[in-house]
C-alpha cells in the first residue's frame, strides 16, 4: 500500500518559505548560476576571448542539471 504523507498547511507554508529563501533576484540559485555561466561564455565569445573545451562542458552540465532538476520537481 502506497500512502501519501499527510501534510498540513503549516508544512506547506514552511516548504514555501524555504523555497523562497533560496532565490536571488527572484530566480532560483540553480537558475542564477546557470545564467551566470552561460552569459560568461557568450561574453567571452563576443569579445573574442578563446573559450576552452572545459568551459563548454561546464555550460552543458549546468544546463542539463537545471532542466533535469526542473522536470524532476514537476513530476512530484
């Protein structure tokens, strides 16, 4: 038997407060870090600074983590 845990309004309010606390400028920390890394690589390309392979890998990993985590949260 699968039983869903009983949550109260107090539990939901505490969870929302925790979620709200982990935001910067209205964006989740995860999203903020992803934006910073992507903007950095784009800026480096625009001002003709060579972007090495590890930086592209980092961008791919952070974008994958961001969207993978977003899909996982929606399924709950």
